DNA sequence: TAGATTGTTAATCGATTAACAATC
DNA sequence: TAGATTGTTAATCGATTAACAATC
C-alpha cells in the first residue's frame, strides 16, 4: 500500500500561481524554465518550487529544467481544471453581481453557472446571461447543472444559513465573502475572502 | 534596549478575526471570555490565542479570562483602527465599483475616499458619493486626502504600472485584486486577493 | 480557600531552505 | 565530456500545541 501524504494547503495555494506564470511564459513562446528562474520571477525559493512539484511527480528534466507546456498541463490536471467546474453564486448584491460579471469574462474553467438570492425582489433579475433563482430552487438547480462549488456573497447574518443549505445540497467547497466565520462539518472546505478583514489586517502595516 | 520580535503575518491575520468575534460578544452583552471559549467558537487552539495576545501585552485576568470590551479596544489600537484609514481605489470596473459601494455601507475605519481609473470614459462618473478621478490626479489627491492604503482592481496587464504609480505617491500598503503578481521594493506590503486564483486552488479539493 | 484560567516554557510538529548525488 | 539542474535528504527555521507554575 502506498503511503498517502496529506498535501499541505500552502502547497495547493501555490499551484495556481505556478500555472499562471507558466501560461505567461507560453504566451512568450518560452519552452523550458528552471526552478531558479521561476524562483526569481515569483519571489520564491527554487528548492521550494522543486519540492512542491516533486510531490506530484517527476516533471523536470535534469540539467534542463521544466518543459513549460507539459508542466502547465500537469498542473491543470492536478488542480482538476481540465474540465469545467460549475459554481453556484448565492447573493447578488453589489459584490455578488460584480463577481458574476467578472467571472463571465474570465477565460477559466471555474464558471458561475447559476445565481441565487433570498430576497424576492432580486429573483428573476438578469445579471449578464444568468437569471437570479430563488433559494427554494437551490437543490434542484445544483443537481441539474452538476454544480460542485459555491460562492457565498450574502450579508454576515445570512451566511451560516446559506452555508447549511449548500452543504445539504451536497456542495463540498465554498468560497465565503461574507464577513463572518461559518461552521461546517468535517470534509467541507471553506476559504474565506472577506475584504473587510483583509483591510483590517493590512492596517497593521501602516 | 528591548528586543523587537518580528510579529508573524499569520498572527496579524488572526487579530481582525478576534476583534470581530469580540464585537459579536459585545452585542450579546457578554463581559468576559476565556481563551477556551474563544477557541471553541473560532476553531482555534486556546494556547494559540493566548500566545497571540500575549505578544502585545497582558490583556487577560488569571482565573477569569479576557474582558471583552477592553480586549476589543486593545486590538483596535494594535491594528491602528482607532482612527479612519483613507484608501484609494484604482480601477472602477465591475469589481472595483462593487468594492466601493460595499465599503460605503460597512461600518469600519478602513474607508475608500477616492477612486481612480485610467480609462477616460470612466473619469467623472459617480460611484456612490465619489467621482472617478483620472490617474494624473493620483499624487495630488493622495496628498490632499492623506491616503495611506490602496486597492488595485484593474486588469492584470495594468496592475504593475498602477502599483508603481501608487508607490511613487508614497503608498506603502496595497490590496491587489488583479490576477497577477506585482513586484514591489522592500518595505511595501502587498496582499493578493485574486478571485480566480482562489477558485483554482479550491478546485483541487473537489 | 478552591477552582479557573492566564502567560510562558518546553515539546512537538510542519514547512522552508541548503546541499549534493544523480543524471540529462 | 562539462555544465546545468533536477529530485531528495538533512538541517534549519518557525509556528502550533501541551503542560504547568503563577495568581486572580
């Protein structure tokens, strides 16, 4: 039996950074890159980059570095970005609506495919090419559109309730923009992206 | 001479979480809280909370815990949130405009007080109670309004140029929503908040 | 006083980095 | 082959956690 190493979150967070960098190299028709060069450009230690990548396989060529296109493909496959990932957005206030529009024009495999709001006045409105659903439709739409991930962009006091509903529908991964901590059972991954909290911690550095 | 410990970023990021929690307790008229209780509610180790807080002073009372209001005030003071922090927002696309509106209704000391855009068509437009300035006014407005912090919400290819201009104006702290790494000289603090990258790393957990 | 809880030390855990044999 | 660079081990660094004397 192979020993499964738990891969640290901090490594996973670096993978999209590597990927984006490699895609920039591809645009400049650069074929190979060394960990040394990557480290300089990304402000990271080359040994760390090699170690991160070696967790997933031997992607490099000794004496030569990494083949850019090949490594990018590997990272896309590791992250699971080789097929579209359907996302539900809950809460179409200023921030939610903007995230929806923003995502629409991004050429990325993580796609918002359905939007929801608990406020009856919002239901039926169009944001980009999507119509706002009522919360009652959540379970049905999540199943129909094979939605795997959710973004919470509702006010703080509504966030926990929304999270509970999402989890009930089988959602396992949540990006939370609400300025509050949400409690979830084991096996559910929540990433907080609260702007107010970020600004407050940045205030310290002034 | 007192030895100055470099306080880890990871500790600074937890302080606003503690603060928000204490403010919730205040709303519920709770006077004191133990690190044990805080740890349960915030999913953190109590020893870690005590250690974090003890870096800044002896805020607790043995046998009793922490006085909620007092600790909240201390954290506000440590973070520098006891006076308004003026922020410049650069880039009023969907996301920038939403951040501006969102910030407007947040009751927090970090305030967006001026907005800028490099696109002539945007200049003069009103977002909430603010008028979009041209980039040429950046230096002047930053001085006039005593702006200390900036939010970048421009497309990736414009981000580095904007960052350079901000740094030229004396800005030391930047929250970057553009999906690209920006290179800055030592002494400048950049926090990345790119939604696409966050979604891509979350994809891994599916 | 007895019970509770802090602040802090020491132990543990985990992540980063340096160093280098393997090898393209 | 000589030079370059990987993958990986060992050393280092730093953060988390357990344990407990101090003390309210």
